[in-house]
C-alpha cells in the first residue's frame, strides 16, 4: 500500500466515524440526551477536520481542539467567507467536548451535564455542526474531494456506470468508501 493509499484509508476512516457521530446527534436529541448530542456534534466536526488533514498528509493529531492546527495547515484553502463560518462555529463546539461528559464542582454547585444542557443548547450545536459540514466542507473544492457521503462499493460503481458526475469526481480525485 502506498502512502497516498494509506492516507486515503485514514481519511475514509475519519469520515465514516464523523458520519456516525453526525447521525447520532439527531437520535440523541430525540431521546433527550442533550449533553451527548452536543458531544457527538463536536466529535463529528473534529473527525471531519482530521479527515481533511489526513487527506493532506497531516495525521497523528491526538487532541480534541484542533481548529488552530487546521487553520495553520490548510486554512489558506478556504475563501474568507468559508473560514468565517468555520471560525464562528468550531470554537464553540470545541469548548463543549469535555463539559458535556464530566460533572463539575469547582464553582460550588455540582454541574451535571445530563441535567444541565437543554434542547436549545443541543439544537444550537447541531446547527453549528451542520453549518460546518454542509455549508463549507461539503461544498469546498478539496483535492481529494472530502464529503460526508458514505456509500457501499456496489452503490458507488452502480452510480459511476450511470454517469453521475459526483461519483466520477470521487473516482478521479476523491475518497470512495
């Protein structure tokens, strides 16, 4: 396996896990698990950013707050308005990754994430996640193309045979799963 093939597989793995987290958000909100919905929104975005970085050969980032690293390494690939959307949304999500899961007690009162987060909090973070995923990452012209569209191999080749341009681009430049 070449380095390029390995990087594609790593990016695919991050994209697959990002989509899994993305799908979990809606289910968790529906089941009133607001803190966990926020956590998975953050995780979806983190894994998406790591997929983009992997596609560019930047792997081995083991922390959760990676936006500054992302900006430093591939931020110049984004238009000003795209980076604005990222900058308005990612830091808010990154701030929540720990608070959503662990009780806090330093301020006197006991903070219990499962009781403190509201549906409005969860919907806000879900919207931030979707703004990042759909308005910027989905439409951005990466080489290779990065998207959260995960499909089976048979579906991919069937769509390719039927001439769908998205699948041709994935075959030529992108990451197919």
